[in-house]
C-alpha cells in the first residue's frame, strides 16, 4: 500500500508540484460512517438507488464530521507534509445535495482530527482544475476514486491511487482476518479470491473490479442443474453443459467487469485477455453479437418509445429542474417501489411529505418557519413550471420503457445459458452489457431494492 505513495519518483517532483489529498476513503472512513448511519454492515451491497437516497439523507447533517479517521491517516499526512515541506492541500468533493453544509463539516473534521494541518482546503467536484500549475508543472492527487484520478491525469497531473487502511485492500489471509475476521461470510470468499484470482488475470498492470459469485460449498445441484445465488438472483445452468462443468470444477466463481489502469482510468474488461484456469470460473457479463438479436416486437417497442422521447425533447429546456435534482431522483426511485408512473401531482405529494419531514426534524419555530418557506418555494416552482415538469416526466417514462423493452428482449436471448430466478420465481438476469451500455431489468431493480430494504430493517447482512 505504502509503495503506491512512496513510489512517486524524484524526477516527477523536481519542479515542486503541489500535493492534494482526498478525504473520503483516504483519510476519513466513509463506509464506516454509512454503516453507522444506516445499520447496513456492507454499504457497497446497497442498491444504487438506495445509496443515492442514503447520500441525499445526509443533507443538513454533520455526517462528514462524524466519520472515523483511518489508522494510518496521520502517517500518510506526515509523509506527504515532509515530502512537500508543508505545501500540501485537502481536495475533496462536497455532497452534491448539500455543497456548502458538507464542505463546512469536512473542514471542521480536518481541523479536529489531523495532527498536521494542510496549507489550504478546496471542496469541489471539479478536482482536475488543480492538476497543473500555470507554468505546466504537474501536481499530485492522492485519491481512491478512479473517476477523479482519470480526469486528473488527463489534464496533465500525477495521480496516486490510495485507499485508507481497512477500506478494501487485502494482500494476505492475515490482512483479511484483521479486517473481516468477525464476518466469515466476507472473509471466506475473499480468501478464495485471493488464492486463485491471480491465475486468470491478464499480465497488464492495473486494478480489476468485479464481484464474488460462489465457492463449492455455496452451490447446489438439483434436476440436472448446478446453481449459485450470490445476491438476489439464483443462476442455474445444465450440470453437463460446458458452462456447468466449468462451474462445478472451479474452486471459486467470480464476475469481472472493469480494469483500472495505472493512471486511474477505468475501461471495460476484455474477456479475451483473461487466462483460462480450471480452479477459477469467470462468468461473462457481456452480450455476444448473436445474443443481441432480440425479439422484433421488443425492438419495435424500444424504437417507438425512443422516438416519442425524441419528439418530446424538441425545444424542451431543462432549466426548471435546477434545484430539484435531489428530490426528483428520490421521487422517481420511490415509484419503483410504489409502481406508480411519475407525474406532477405525484411529485408535489412527495415534495410535501419530504419537506414536512424536514420541518419536523428541527426544534425552534424560526427553523421550522425557514423550512416551511423552502417547502412553499419548491411547490410554487413546480406549479409555475407544471407543463415543463410534466413533459420531463413523460420523457423519463418513454426512456424507461425503451430501456425495459431492450432489457426484456435480452433476457430471452442473452444469459450465457443460465436460467434466472428470484425466490423460486422465474426472472431475468441482473443486467446485460452490450455496446458499452448496461440494461437492467426493472424486476431485478425492484427485487434488489426490496432486499436492501430488508437489510435496513434487520440492521445486518444475511
């Protein structure tokens, strides 16, 4: 881990670049904070929509001030400060739902927890603006997020990938026991992956991302099929098929989807680069050209909805959505659970409940009055732009219907020979990747949100 930071060569820094250090995932344990706030032991398992809702819930709170500090944060900062003679800076992205408030609490966290203070602090999502100095000297960014490292290096800066101790890197079984020893359902798969993953990875240097599917003890065989259920969906394939034999013979099954280059730039993984070894089974997530030949009726449905969306977008401005990004996302996500079609009337009802909850969360009459004014302003804005909002909801509806038509079509043609089911009921796959796009069936999204909801209620991971 430390080699990633210490490995910055002298020739890289001879023109005295400035060093910028990220916070969340580098010195502040973001995921531990999410666990404390939600009760979900593994926040990475939250459905995407639930994670968005969780992030939105941190608005107007001191969430970022309450994050625990990584054990090696002070050691990292001491090394950076010594290397730069104190010329280093905090560079962290604020919460998009509460930029000013989250920046305030992040700054307070730095002042409270860091033994060595930075020369300055910047809180922005546009980190790449600091990648170089006016004379072209490259600056250094220490970050855990590939998106920021990629844009940084593209602008001429030097990116260093680093994750705080305990966030995810494990180099030995001892590391796994130290970080996850109390959670066998995490430790056991990690040890199997660590033991066998190197057998199939390509020789290209980089970080590979994917997911664990099964080990022999978590699989089952019945009616001539072998299956595993890594999360929501059960995957079953004929035991005597080529795929079934590979799965049965393997000591661990995984899915790999992304390679992150040394620069921090992510790219889809080319399965042709993987080595073939019997100990490790790799399930492909990609749809072959042959599998893309979906039912003509599904294709007509998709094209029809795409055409309707394009027509509605003619001359449509989206300025009316400004300031409503958070609540619109939460509202449209909530319709997945309720089954309703997004509309202006439904959104207004959601807004009223949302702001009422915020009003009830404060104690003083002055604060309640301020929150109530925000509620009135939000509803007035929707009323004044009702036609534009309704048109946006219609566009959203048609795009969703087009996506589902393609996903439903692919569920009949793709899947690599696997049958899919959720709690005994036939289902489509988790998603299909074709031409760089991922299509997720709504049925999976609904089931996954329901599973995440159960996790929240249980305050633990099954």
